[in-house]
C-alpha cells in the first residue's frame, strides 16, 4: 500500500484507519460471477484497495446485460470477449495497486474448492441456486467467509456467512428448487438500481471482514424492495433441529467432488 493519499477518505473512517487499509491491501477476494452484482462488487473492492481480486465467470456479455452490468460496453458484446477478461481489463485501469486475476471457467463442485482456496472472502455474484450451494459448501469446508447477495425484479437480499458462527446458505434456503421452477431475471426483469444497492452492502460487509471488524457485521438476512420502499431484516438461525444442516452442522459436502482440488 504505497499510495496512502489514494485511500485517505477511507482511512479516515473510524472503523478502518491505516491498519484496516493495510489489511485490505494484504487480502484476497474472490468474486464468483462477474455480471450485475459481481461487476459492481469487484469494482468497489478494487477501488477500495483490496490487494488481490479474482473475477470468475464463464460467460460473454450480451446486449441485454448492458443496462445493469457496469464493467461491459458495446464493444465487449461485439467482440465476444469473456466477461472475466473484459472485467479484468477495465478493473486494471481503476487501480494499479491491485492484482486482478480473471478466471474464465464454469464453476461447479469439481473445481469450486480450488478456485476459492486461500481466499479471505468470497463475494456472491452467482445467478443460480446450484452454483451458490456449491460455493457455500467450499466456503464452509475451508472456513472462508461468504457474502451472499441476490436480486430479482426490484427486490434484493443480502446475508453474510461466517462458517462455524452463523447459518450458512444451505440453512437459509433449505431445499434447492427444482431446475426450471425458480423465477429469473428473464421472467421477472431486474431494476439496475437494486444491483447497486445490494452490491454496495455486500462490499461493506466484505470490507468489515477483511479489516478484521467481524463484530460489526449485520447478523440478519436483509431484504430490500426499492419499488415498494421496504427494507426488512430477518434473523436466520443455523439449522440444528434433528440431524441439523447437512453442510454446516453435519459437514457433509456432497456437492464437492471427492477428488476436487482444494478439498
């Protein structure tokens, strides 16, 4: 962290200070999914001076992405540039202090543990339940904080998972919806403003984690409806009744391949 002046307004925060900023500079964040939430989140993490940010995505940008995915422009759509590559190039222009690593990959139970291994925090930019559940298992197994976020229509939600201390994503959603039954942004649309709000909250939580301020984390599931102007907080307990949560209580990591790197 050579350029102290760059972060002066951030260092001035009582909850961060010079030591907190140094911790950010020595940290690694992995953003799984670099579309709407992941794009906003990775941009803010890079500008905040997190030392290494890995952006992970398998897709290429489409024209329907451009109203809400801030790291891409029409030229990226025309060229078919992988999202992770285009994002890394744009992020590199924002902060030369940060090491940005693009990962063009389909993330699943076979490779997720290797992708998030040794991360200090994982930020959720995924767009489906199966991927989030696999990431959750890898994070719980390896004790990595997982900052969940989701959006649909005008509604967003955010929940921060500290393995061993809080409920995990499996506790939160219970049974995974059957394929094709859950609503999507194709069927319900998405308001770009909810993306910025949820991603901003995710990054605030991630910065608290990286700065060692976990006592300041919110301990509830937050849901926000920007159209109805409604913010709701719900306490989510670890699923301990009966046999308990198969992931964070039983530590059954069935979605991770037995021989997966990092498991």
